[in-house]
C-alpha cells in the first residue's frame, strides 16, 4: 500500500504556559527564555534524572507520546509521536524550542491508523527544552494537550573504531570455484542431528576473524547460503519471522563499534533473497544489532544506542563524561515513522549497573539493552547485560512493571535463578521466561547456560524450571548468545562468543551439537525449516583438466534448498548443448568430470522429482592454468 501522510496547519503561540501546566499537573514548564543548561568548559551537562519512571501517557487521555513528558533523552533529530488516536484528530500542532524557537513541520499518519508523528523541518538544539501543544478532536469534544521534554547532548561516535576484523585462518573456512572470493566459515557437526524437523541452522560470523555475512547451514553442516558483505560491514542476528503473511529472513547489517553496539539497518528478505523491507531507525538514531522483532500490523521493535554527554560525578565518574543511553523504538514498517520510543535513562537508575564508570572519556555502557520481546497484550520484556536483569515494561507508558534479577529484583530469586551478563530474554506462552545466562565477563559462573524460570506473582518468587549447559566441554561465553524454545518444547542454545549451537530435549538430552571455528563468534544462532530459491541463476565454472582432454565442471546455487541433482549440458557450439551427465548435489558445490573436451557448458538444477528449478548461463571453457588461478576449496 502506498505510504500516506497528512499535513496539518501549525498553531500560533496562543496558549499561556499556565494552561499547559494545568493540563499536565506541573507547576511550571519554564520553556521561554534561556533554559539550556549552561556548563563550564570541559564539564558535560547533567543527564541523570532525579526522578525516574516518567510515564509516556498524557494524564487523562489514552494518548502515548514520545519523547515522554518531562524526559531529557530526546535526540536533536527527534520526531514527536502521538499514539492512540486517529491522525485526522490531531490538529493545531505547535512545537517551540526554548533556544531554537518555533518549529514548522508536518504530521504524518501511521499505516496502522492509530496516530501520527510531527516531523520537524529542522533539528532542535542540544540541551534545550521543547514545548509541544496540540488539539485532539474537534467541536465540543476537542481536548487541548501540552507537554514538554528536553533535548540531550549527543556524543559523537565518528572517531570510534570498529572491532578488529583480521583474516581467518585457512582451515577455518571453505572457498568455492563458483562463489569467487567468498570464504564461508566451516560448520563442524560434533553430535549428529536427532531432530530433523527443527530445520536448518541460521547464524552469522563476527565480530572477529573472517568474512562477515549471514549464513545458513543444513543440520549436516553443509553451507546453503552465504551473503558475503563488503569490507567494513557486519551481519548479526539472522533469524526467521513472519512479515506480510510470509516467513522471511530477518537480520541486521552495518558497523559494529568497539563500544559494543551497532549502527546500521534491519533487513527483511524473502525466500527469493529479495529485500522487501529495511528499518534504519528513527529520531536521529541508527538501528542497533541487538534485536529486531516484527509484531502484528507491520510494526517493528528495534534497539538503538545513543551515547550522550553526561556529568557523572554523582556516580563517581568524570564531570566531562559520557553515558550510553539505550532505546526501544517501535517503528511503522510501512512509513518508517517512530510510533513510540523508550529510553533506559528515563526509567532505570545508574545505580543498578554492575559496570563501573569509565576512568577515561569512553562512554559508560551502564545498561546495554540486548533483547526485546513484545507480548500479545502490549507489554514488553527487555533484558540488559550491564544490570544483570530483565524488565517488563508497560506498553505505552513505558513504566517498569517488574524486574527479574539484578540489584532491585521484584522477585525473590530462588536457587539457580540469579543471572550475570545475560542475553535474550523471552516470555513463553505459559508465562515462563527464558534467558541465555552468559555468566561472564568477568566470570561469575563457571559456564554459560540457558535457563527457564517460572514466576510466582502472588508470592513474588522466581523458581528455576530448567537449565541447559554444554557438558563436553563446558563453554563460558564472554558475550552474546541466545535461547530458542521450539514448538515441541525442545531448546536450541547459541553460545555466542563461543560459536557453538546445541539442541536439547525437554528432559535435557543432547539432540544436536555443532560449532564454527572457536576463534570466531556469532551473536545468535537459530534452527528453522527454511526453503529458498534465489532469483539469481545457478553458477557454473568449467575448465580443462591437466591433460587438456577432459572437462571439469563445478556447479552451485547460493541459497537454493531444494536442489537434489545437477544435469550437465555441454557441446561444441553455444547454441547446441546436449545433456552429458546427471550428478547428485553433494554439497554447496558439486563437481564432475566429463570424459571429453567441450567448448561450452551449462547446468540445470533439478529437484528430487527431476523437475528443473533453474538453469545457469552458458559459459565457455577455461584452460587448466586459468582454473588453477580460480578460488579453490579449502578447509
């Protein structure tokens, strides 16, 4: 459907500050005059709020706004989101910065029909206060609303390097004649698969050695698909989700900074490996690598990291310091508008962090949001590595309903439930919650584990239901990792910083075990039954053998899942090829030798019933010397 937007007139500054204060129950907004917080040279502005748990809901309404009222975490490039009413009811919008003055702009409606964002024509000034006023509805039922927020002072990441990306050792990767230049990490299966219904393995590589890109393997460890990315770009979090009624691949691509977060975009790719949606982030923030969840009605939840300048003296830090604020953004996938945004600094105190403030000017990563799990009722479970806790947020208001773990847990933590540096919090249909408990770094546990925890809300107690650890040998992941609960109750565990993937039965028996080279890493790993057929044709390379009397043929189809056999066509004329052999698809790349010298070769990809799935281009034979210069399989 074509993106739609509605432009509304801007109101004149006709309402008194006192009117806005009455609406919000605030004694004074104090937005006129100079209200930018002036700080001496070398000292950052104050950014740690004295009062937490600001609500994103306007009092007396069903409208949720972001930036939230009285918050101080808005990026200078923020939109102003009003969620919970038809966009046609949003009228007479006025936006005034205490330093930048009145802002013109337009209101664009959400594809879902339940609100809209005011998009200013120019950014706000760092540190200034912004007053927003509007009329909701018309006639006698019209309601005037007003709220204010403060703009943060961004910390530039332009000089922050990416993680080091050295070449991989030759035994760690495979290369192929028909996929020039690619070096796909080897997947070694150590315990053969006992649950074929669980499907293929979806993973990535990096940060660390080797080429980056999304990867799919069969349960036997055979490469199915590798999308090698250009130098300087990484891929993370390859998964499978439903978008527009189809099961698609979803993943993140971009720059992974040495600070531990990403700046890039989330990608949705269909079974033909076409990109059907991109989510770049909004409100001046780039999509981060840590999570991307597609919810019903074409809504996406993403993570975004926002380093800001911050006086940290109250937490024993530097007066000229910086802190990493993290955000959950709910984005309309059709328009790219931010429907709602939540910031950790508005709701989670710096005192909850298990990470000490930085001795140098490096931004303090006090929270480190690493997963989002939107629930059917509208609430959201998130987890934060640096506070050792999971948090359930109330949808819309953003208030923390409960904490699990950490220094302020809402539940008494039973034996075995305490986590450290954990990732990937998820809520199961029966209400149990799961996490990947890294237990490191620095080490708190002797090995990483995947845990399932039952919550007793009446007694406010957390009880360990089950835990899964890698027995041979024990694995301790310094970062990353995930726990996937399959429909049949089995558990898939990706060990992240130690790039192993295991599947366990409900009772704990090991059903599958595999690993990439241990000097590499991946963020998450999943199992899904995947069916792909690329739009691009199969690839073929043909050359003479060392005698010059026989033809060696190599064939592959990067991403195709249903190829069972290859039919090899060859002949002396480009337009007169005949079938010379049919060979099984023995791996990512299949090869055969024809006992004659041909000038031209092509291949047909066949399924198990012999039907043609795709045909390659016709290629001319190359010499034996030229074939030696082609990329050779190794590892």
